[in-house]
C-alpha cells in the first residue's frame, strides 16, 4: 500500500518542480522504479539468473567434458583460456542465441508489464493520474528491461568469477574486466533490446501474453529460416549488417587451431558491425514508437458474453419488499420465522429428494474416477489447440514415408512403424506436457478448486483423472497416426501389412515415454504450482537433455525417450530384454512421480498413514513410492 | 452440534487470522458476523477442510473435521465466497459431476436430485446452457445448488447472496432455512447484519481473529433495552456529542445530523428520544467498543 501511495504521489506531483529537484522523482522514474520492484517479487527473474549461472558454470568449468574439449585436451595438453577474447565472445554468442531458452525467459519478463496492470485492474487508478502514454510505456519497458539485463549479467558475472576461482582443468589468462563488459554490451544487451522491444510491443498491443510466448517459441525456427533462406544468399557486407544476433560475424573459425593461437586472438568490431548494432537499436526504437502511438487505454473489444434470456424469478413486474414479519420482533422465535418463510415459498417449489450415496471402497472411487475422466474429456474436447496439434502429430511423422523412397529394414511394416515412432515421440512428449500442465492448472484458473476440493473425492481421483485423460488422448493420437501409416503403406503397395511391428514399437517406445512425461509433468505441477514456471522448467530441462544427447551423453539412465538407443531389431532380437528392463525402469520412475505428486498435493486428505485402522491414501502413496523406488533401483542397476 | 475449540491460524505472511477461537454451533442457522478481514473466511475454509489450522479442534457428530477430512467432506455442503465453474460444461453436466463426486452414483436418484435442485434455484430453463454464458447471479445459484447435493449435515455458505437480486436473495434465504431443518448446521458468514437478524437463531461476532460474542439475536437486542437513543441535531454539535457519547451511526439530512447512540442508564440529552434497538446497534456497539 505504501509503495502504491508513493507511486501515486509521484504520478500526481508536479513534474516541473520534481524535475528541478531530482530527476528520479519524475513520473517516468516512478513507473520505472515500480516496475523494477514488481519484477523483483516475481519468480521468473530469479529462475533466469539461476539458469544463467548454471550455463556459465557448464560452459566454463565443463568445457573438458565435451567431445571437442576432450580432443583439444588430448592433443595440446590444455584447453583455451576461459578468459580469452575469443572464448568470451564465444560464450556470449551462445548465450544470446538462446541455447538454454533465453528468448523464452525474455518473453516471460517483457510480455506482462502493461497487461499486468489491466489484469490486476489497477489501470484505472494509474491512467486517472496525469501520466502520459510515453512516460507510462517507457517506464514499464525500461524497468523490465533493466531486470532482464541484470539477470543476463549474472552470466557474465559468473564467467568473471571463474577468472578468480578456476577449476583444475581451466586455463586462465591474467585477470581482465573490460572485454567482458564490451562484448556483453555488444552481443547480449543490444541484441536483447530488440527482442525485448518486440515482445513488449506485441504483449502491450495484444494484451495477450500467450501470443508473446508463442513468438518466443517460434524464435528458434524463425532464426534458422532467416539465416538459412535470407542471410545466406546475401553479400558478406549485407549479411553482417542484417544479422540481428551478429553471431557468425564475431566468431572466428578455430577448428584445428592450438590453444595458444586461439588465446592471442583479439575480437574487434568493424564499422559495419557498429552499423548493425545501430540498426538493431533503431529497430527497437521503431517498435517502442509504434507501441506509444498505437497503445489504447480502453480494453480491446472482447467477444460479447452470451447472456441467457431467462425469466429470472417471478418477473420484473413484481416489486421486491422485505416482509415485515421476517424482521426479528421480540417474542418471535427462529422456528416461527422459518415457518413463515416456508409458507411464503413459492408453490412450485420442489422438495429436494433424499438420495443414497457411497463414498468408500474401490467401486465408489472408480465411479468417481470415471466421472472425473468424463469431465476431463469434455474439457479436452473444448480445447481448440487439439484441432491444430493433432493433425500435425498424425501427418508430420508420416510425411517422409508418404513422399520418399522407403527401404525396408526387415519388413515394410517395421520400417513404417519405426519411421513414424521416432518423429511421433517428439510430438507426443510436447503434447503430453502441454495438456497435463493445462489440465492441472485449469481448476485453479477457473477458480473451481474450493468447490471441487470440498467434495468427498480422494486426491488420487483428482490426479489420476488428469493423468489418464492425457494418456488416453495420446493413445488415440498414436492409434490414428498408426492407422495413417498403415493406410499409406497400403496405398504405396508396400504389402504385406503386419500389425506386430506397429504394436511392439509403439508399446515399447512410445507408451512408456508418454507415461513418464505425464508423470513427471504432474509432479512438477504439484511441486512448482505456477503454470509458466512449470513450463519454463520442463522446457529448460528438455533443452538441456537434448543438448547433452547431441553431445553424445545419451545414457540409458537419463534417456526416457531412448534417443539414439534403439533400432527395430533391438526390440525383437537379443536387445529386447535390455530395452524391456529400461522401460520398466522408466515406468517405475513414472509411478514414483505420481506417488510423490499424491504425497505433495496441496489438498490434504487425511493426517497419518492409517485411517480407521486401515491404510489411508497417504499410506498407500508411501507404499507405492517405496515399491517404485525399489523397482527403479533394481532395474537401473541392471542396465548396462 | 459443531464444537470448535481453540482454533488458531497464522498465515506465512505473519497475519494471525484466528486466535484460539472456541465456538459451539447448534443445529439450525448460525450467523457469523464480522467486518472485512475479521477471519470469517479463514474459519470457513478450515471447517470446509481446505485450510490447515495451526492448532485446535473442530468436531461434529463424532467426526474430527481437522483430521478426518474425507469424513467431513461427505457431510459437507460448501459455497465459497469466490468460486468458478468450468465454462465449457453445461449447468446440468456440472451438477451431475458434483453429484457423482459426492457419491450419488444411482442414475435415477441423481437425475431426480438434479431436477429438483434446478427447480429450487430457478435454473431449470438454463440447465442445458454452458456455464460460461451465465450471469453472476445465475452462477451463484448454481453454486448454491451444488452445495445442497446429498443432504449435507454441515452447510457452510460464505457471503452467499453477493450478486443476487433482492428476489433471488429472498428465495435463497428460504432455501437455507428449509435445509437447516432440525439436524443440519448451516453457517452463514456475512457482513449483512439484517440477513443474520432475519434468518439465524444463533450468531457470533468475530473481529481480528477473535470471537467477540456468541449469542442469539434476541438476546443481543435485549441487551440494549432502554439504551438506544436517537436525535436530530445541528451538524456543528456532532463532533462534541461524538466525543462525549458512543455514537453508533450518524446520517446527514438537510444540514441536520440524525444521530443514533448508546447510553446505558440515563438519557444523554434533552434532544434525545428512546429508540427501539435493532441487531445493527448491537453489532456496531460491540465492534466499536473493543
């Protein structure tokens, strides 16, 4: 309240005098400071800081763990200096490119500032003060951008710190500070001025953060296509000028060079590079100008609410009056009052019938699970995203089989089954994460939780209904994709069609993959509670694992998708037992995730493990936790 | 009877919402009155098994509401102050879903129950409409219907008439009075004193997380017998009177102030005449005293 009062005071005070006394007391400064303060109360900036520090540690201290690092170490006896000009720009370029999701974090910070005011309905209070559009919007933008840069600076700060505290494998030149500052400003900060301005403009004008997040996710294919189809064909000067990230331009090819050669490199910026940076800043300024010109205080026109035309109560011609007898007069008892009210009740009032209810036992709980599952399906059916995602998930894995030459490996059916399974798995994992997170958060978002949680329904029903609904949805996608593959196989004349390869591939590769993804997504939802935080963590971990797999670290123990670890012959031949053990290991971990989610679920059911002398739901969850852990440890130790 | 003993709750932010409150709630309608932030909703949430207290007990019909949450939920009908519904489901689907979760598995019984509830809350014509298109009042009525599923023995309604027009408010009060019957406990949390005075046989006043009084409305009014006075005085005198006496309400009417005050014993001044006490007088007296 005090902070808001300070903000309101700054907004209403006369800037003519405020400017003369202290530039930090202008309206722009008030909004700027308030934005920084609001961001400091959010989770996203701290998560971004942690990710940045983690990245810096990985890229500095973990260089010797990569194939290339190991090669250099074996050939020359040491690595490049971690604070050489080359390596500093190398790190900043990778960081700015967003290998660990920096553009998504930037979107999380920059999409919300203006929309938050409207969501919290504080907009009317702010806009009733004499604050101009530019002061408001620029204060919001620069406040959020400062927070973003501070988070990014934690990456640079960790790199600088490694000069003082290097690991045994690191080689460090004498301490330096200026190159870090220079390259950080040129490569990271200026690049992200543009990204931040774009996100802020889109978020402010649409007031729909989902569009901004979509844009952030689309960043990766956009950057790829922009570089591949547009920049590649341009002359070198234009390529440097029009590259928003300026990555290739500051990086020098060091393949096969000795560490001494790399360490003595000095990265300098040419005039055309400076022109590129100026162009990026100009583009950001254009975005901010557009947002200042186009921003409207009024809410964007929404779809009109479809109110029903009901004859509420007895109709408008009846005037309401409070019957005087209902006022507590001395001498009239509560039962008298009640009887009068009952008499006054309308003649058509129907008595609420008595019903029998059953709330204990497996049968009753299965009936509740079926009811909850039915509702989950109805809600899933209303998801418009299904209309877009499902056809993509069905057809994209089949594209190659439909249009390219198919070389049978064993049999045509085996080739079709394995060919679809590899691509389909990526879609299924993404869809599972999305629908689990959405369904887990939906109850809170629509504020039905207090009503739902007050019903005598076990937590297992609430959690399993979401798990099973997603699982069955994915199963139907698998079935449709499989049927499509069979149809293509028939159309292309690749007979005979055998069902066994499809069944074995999908059930061994796809189903455990989606079961684990659903289980871990439910657990993360329960633990983190925040929807977008859950997405960020899942995307971050997924991107991290993909990076590790691409570097060759794709061990069985942390590879639930069996990425690069299976062929069709492994499923049916001698490797079948090994793969089966691995799948049991992941299914056990899935059970463990679900049991832990049950134990950590915010809605508490019963205190203690035993209720009325029998094992309660907490007790059962604990039993499943221990059993799953035992199975996971046993099967994990069997995997070679 | 619902027995609450030494119930305490402090939120992680440090706010002590309930301070060892003890309360005996008999069958019938029980009004819980208090200003905003008094701790009413916290108490309701604890009784509705949605919030864990730090200490204390609550027991009804041999069931410990704090420990046996499943048992409590079986006999509970809860209408929170703020709630939502799945916008893409119809009213009928919503009510059937809640009835199933409440353990009403027999289809015939459930259909009859849902039909009757729609009639009672005057939503029969809208039963096949999606809840997303409902007005605030219609949504509130659907909330009331779901709270009455399965003969609940403990009904907790938190500010239930917010968003209802006067006619619907009246109808809801009738419905609650009927449901209370002989055996059920209905706790009506509100800050509308007239609702409690017209509906409840027992009431409690809560403020700053403590129970200030637990009493019947008639006893409360009796306590102020011959103590409430009214007068119309010039505006300038109001400050002086307020400093000397316990003024419970003042209303400006054409340059004059109409005052209502409590003075136990003697007449506060010549201009004052005795007034019939009402529950509002008791409430304001109690809340302003402490």
